[in-house]
C-alpha cells in the first residue's frame, strides 16, 4: 500500500529537516522544496497528498504557489496547510481565501498540526472519492 | 514671511472692532488680504473654499458664544492657526482657548499693528512647527510598528527551529532520553513558549497602540469559553496548588464577541491570578448578567493573592506597567498582558477594572455586550430611520461529509459569500454567525436588503454556481442550497424599534425552523436564556 506523501516547502533547511523527522516519525513519506519555483515543479513530479507551505519564500512566495496550484488542472486537488512565521492577522484570511485548508503560525504546536494534517487528508480523500470522475 | 500677501480670515461681528483690526493689519509691514465675516457659520463656510493662513476670531458672535466658538473653528480647521480677539472681561476664556489649541489671544483695545503682526507671525510659525511634529510623530510610530513587525517575524524563525528540535528530543524521536534530560528539555520548551508569548504580546501591543487590532464579533456562548479557559489553565493551577473554580449564572445569555479574543482576555487574567496567588489559595472565574445594564454580561476573575497597592490600581492597565510591590518570585514578563486585555475589552465596547485590597486578593472584572439580533440587523434593514421596503434571508446549507478541519469552515463561508455577492445585488448584508454552537456550523445565513424580484431570478444562478464550485466540494461541502425567505410586512404604526424587533424575531424563527433546532437562544426576548 502506498504511504501518504507530504511535501514540505520552506526556505530554512534546518526547519525542513526537523519537519521531515517529525512527519516520518508519524509514518508519512516526505519530499521537500526550498522555493516557490521548485515547489511547483516537485508537486507536478511527485503529486503529494498534502503540502505544508511557508509563505516567505524566494522565487515566488507562498501566495504565488497557492495560486499556481489552484490554477493547475492536475494540482488543484492537493490540500495545502500554511505554516508561516508571518502575522496571522494579515495572512490567515488571505491564505484561506487563496485556497489553503488551514493556517498555522510558527512555532506551531506539533500535536495540533498533526491532527489537522490528518483531518485534512481524510477530508480530501472523501471529497475526491465522492466526486464523479 | 514671504512676499505673498498673508490671507487672514477675520470673524468679528462688531463693525467698529472689525474696521480697527483691518486698519492695524494694513498699517503693518506685511502685505495682507483680509476676508471678514460677522457670523461664525459664514466664516466656517468660507474655509471649505480656501484655507487661510490665519484666523482672527471674536468669541461672541450672533450665532455662537464663548468656548463653543473656538471649539467649532478648531474642529473645522485643525491646521489653521487661530488668534482670539478677546474683550477685557473674557481674558480668562481666551486663556482657556489657548490651552485647547488656539495659538494666541489679543485683548481688543490694546492692539497695535506691531503687536498684531508679531502675534500673527508667531502663531503661523508655531502652528507649522506643531504640524511637522505631529507628522514626524506619526512617521515614527509607523516606522516603529513596521520595525517590530519585522523583528518579531525574524525572531520567530530561529525560535521555531529551537522548538522543533527540542520537541524532537523531548518526544524521544532522536533516541532515548534519561528522566533528568527529559526534565531539562521540558524546561527549555517552557521557556521557548514564554518567549513565543512575549513576541506575540509585543506585536499585539504595538498593534493596539496603532489602533490596528481587528476583532471578528459573532454570537458566542460565554460559558463554553470560560470552561475552555479554566481547562487550559488547570495544569498551571494544580502545579502551584492553587484552586481554580468556575461559577456560572445559568441564565447567561449569548454574547456578541470574538471568541479567540475573549479566550485571550480570560487566559491572561487567570494566568495573572494564579501567578500572584500563593499555594493553597484560590482563583474563581464568574460570569453573570450585569445588573446595571442588561445589554452587557459581567465576567470576573477573583484571586486570594497578594493584592494590588492603591497607587498601582490606576496604572495597572497601562502599557509596560508592573507593580513594584507585586513580586511573584518568578519571571515577570513584559507588562503588556493587562494593557492588551484592556484594549481588547474596549474594542468590544465593554470596560475592564480592578478592585483590590493589599494582602486581601484582587478581582479583575470586565463587561461584554449581549448578542442582540435586532441591534445587528438595524443598519441592514433600515434606511433614514425607517424600515427598508424589502430584504431577504438567504440560507446556504453546507453538508460536509466529515468534520471540517480547523479554519476550513471559515474558508467555505468566505467562498460562498463571494459567490453570493457576485450573483445578487446586495445593498448591505449581515452574515449571521452560525449561532456559536458547535455542530451547527454548516449553515450560512445572510440577511440582505435587496430587491425580492431580483433575488428570485438570481437564486437559480446562485444555486448553480455554488453547486458547481469544485473548491467548495473539495473543502467538504457536498450539498449547497440557497433559498430566499420573505419577511412579513410590518405595521407602520409601530415604532422603528418595534419594527426591527419584529423582523429580528421573524429571522430567528426562520433560522430555527430551517435548522430544525431548538437550542438557538434568541437573546432579545430572553426566551431561551436558560439554555444549557
């Protein structure tokens, strides 16, 4: 059986590594990208089940990535959870409007983050299976 | 002064005085252009066309008297320097005007051209100085806000890294940890969380100072929030062996507030109370309807701690204030918590205060507005003090297959609203919060003042658009329906208040019918106020 694959997009290599360790410990496969441009390329190649997205990124910030994903024929179904150091007051609603499923400010509580990842994955799979293909 | 004539607006009703001032002005070395009015209203009206360099103002005019005169001018032209022409007998009043922002005064009868010229020149200079000070103050504040916002973002990034790696170690994901190491890691995590809270408070306080805090008020069950806050603080209380109890009035009505912010206020006050209460003491959180004003609920946090000194009480909600006599033997924090709580309560339209005796504990109390549908509907369904001709209640029912994750409901609502606004011409609209009762969050109600006929035509389009919206489906919304609900005509003999109340009742009734639910409390009549 295929394991669930999560793509981590963050420009901080140490944080990418920490998230990878955390997610792997919870039985997820991970791939990671360090900027907006490679995030889209990697998403097309790997087609992850979920994307953890930072907003402050080089080569196309998180909003650009969200828009590209939503506009894409093949990637628009992938749920995105925003995980950013930016201010929620200015960014939470904007992220949700841009199509993110949830918003977390760094540093996020790991248990809460993992719960929301699980719920989002569950929602995405039920929505996909009930849609006429 | 430059060679350009100084444009003087003279507001003086006594022709003799006016002529004399005009003469003195002409005698001076500076070229002047004088516009003279004998009524305040005419003088003020002339300001709209062109702002003069200076206003010479008599206080007693046919249409305005005394302090009222300079207040009106200050309000209308805050940037124009004003020099008052006062009589011998009202010099005290003129001095009062100077305290309130007028630049100078001259006593009529004593005016020489030299006097007048000098007073005018200085008034103009001072006003320009004040203005540039004000502008630079605003620039500095803006700069400070941007700086703090940037700094807090930059601080968060390494903090996140520390948090992630320490929690990896703490959870044993990087190999086994001895109990002692586990303790140390727990201390690091606690400090990281404190640092995180401080960064958050810093940004929040800056925002409060700049008036940039946003609150999203909705219909909320206050009791649930109190319970939640107490549960969240229970561990901290137990650790300090402080009792933490809750006392709820069973007839507590729903309130109109931002639940996240109210929780923030409560956590802040309870955290403080625990911090300043010695072991074996107690903290009690209570809520009831405010006796003095039924439009508000009253919440209090009482502790049996060290109390607050009388000198500290008036200062305790000030930014960065810390009572030097209140030592908790621990880290003190930034002194921003109560300031933020004060700002948040004020934004809700409530007030916050403290009563305390040193050595005998303290009680922090605040008020929050009761949820009133009639009050919320007022701006939507009335125009120029009368009820609008037509309005509709639109219901969008979203049926998610599973419990949507945090934040998702909001996103779905926003998407629905955007679609609705594209489809119907909505004059003004009010989104009724999903009643603040979890489990009923799959319904969106919009009251809009719009043309009924138009709504009927558009409704098919809305339904089509909502149902074909793949984003909504992906978000978990499977069945989307929208239906207009006509509200009954209202008797014209009723007062506006009664009419609005009747519409509010009808809206409530429709929502209850639609939801098939009994537990939507209509606060306005306190019908179901003793909801569980």
